[in-house]
C-alpha cells in the first residue's frame, strides 16, 4: 500500500537509482509505503541507508498500527532501514547525521509530512543544516490544493507547492499525468530540487502565511533552541515574532467570532 501514485513512485525510485545517494532522510512515514519504494531502490547498493523520521509513534489514522508498519511485509529490505518516531526531526538528527562534517550529511531527503502551514516549512529549516551542499530534496503532494476533500471542498494544503517555488535550485518534475479524466492531470504531485545557494530568508518569510495549526508549546520551545544553534539572531527573533503574531491573530479571531 502506498499513498503515492504509480507516477510518484516511479519518479522517486528513478531519482534514487540515477543519483545513487548513500545517506537518505525521509520525514513523514505514515504506513511506510514510500519507505518501501526507497529501500527497494537502494537494495543493491551496499553503502546506501535510509533514515526515516515521523512525529507520531502510531499511524495518524490507524491508531492500532505503528508508524511504518507496512515495511514489515518486506523483511529482506529492513536491514537498510532506521526508523525514529515520537518527536520533531531535530530530536534525532544529531544521532544519525552531522551538521559539521560534509561527508556525513544527507545526500537526499524526502519531505512528506503534514502539508499544512507551518508543517514542511519548519521541517526544511530543521533538516537544512544536515544536508550536503548540493543535496536533492523531494516534496510530495506539491499540488494537493487542486484536489477536493470528501465534502467536495478544496483541500487547503499548498505548502509543498510554495516551497518548490521558494527554494533555489535545479528543479525536477515528472511529465503530466496520463489520466486526463482528472481536471488537474497536467500538474504533477511530486517534485525535487537540487539545492543551489538557498536563500534562507525566502524560507523564513513563508512562516508569515496563515498557520493551519499551532504546534505544541514544547515543540515551539525545541524549535527556538534549535534555530539558535544554526541560524542568525535576526531569524531567531523573526521566528519569535511569527509565533507571537500567529497566536495573537488566532486569539483575536476566536474572541470576535
């Protein structure tokens, strides 16, 4: 089972087999469908490893299933898999990578988490110090906003779309979907970027978008401490102001509604 389409899976697998990354990071595991795709793509590379991180210990819908449970169906692939659950990525990155030694950083990263602000924006800021200079970052659900939910309402999930536009680098996208019965078939739902001179302000600036959820206070404090390690004082203060503003606007709307 996979929450990726066949085209998405082919795109992901092809990027890996062509670029031959040795150290791969996956943020957002869910069932583990994309983990299986990645593990299958690296199964014949003795040096390649996959490190998967998910905020939740159990599947976000199937509460009786642990995150990544589907990978158990492929025991022959699990020797290359390292799974970490139960917290933000920043809690695990120092265990599995280095922010100082280029050769120990990640070659490739798949971001596929909540698809709602501030979601993947904060994810990218966490993993960026651990990515190699020209690492490839893959975003799934880059056009989720073209879909309708079960109540025939537009899905309000365009974060990976704006990240694909905001991050500087060489962009990779698949061909249009072959299924022309879907109105948005032309617009791919997955894409990748080979990083080139990333402008960090462009990423922090996206945090001023409307947040669709407020992270727990514990997570916000962890993020503040993390940003102080890796980013200039300006951006740390910027983040503090973003949080204060988002909270103020939420409270103001609740009070006047």
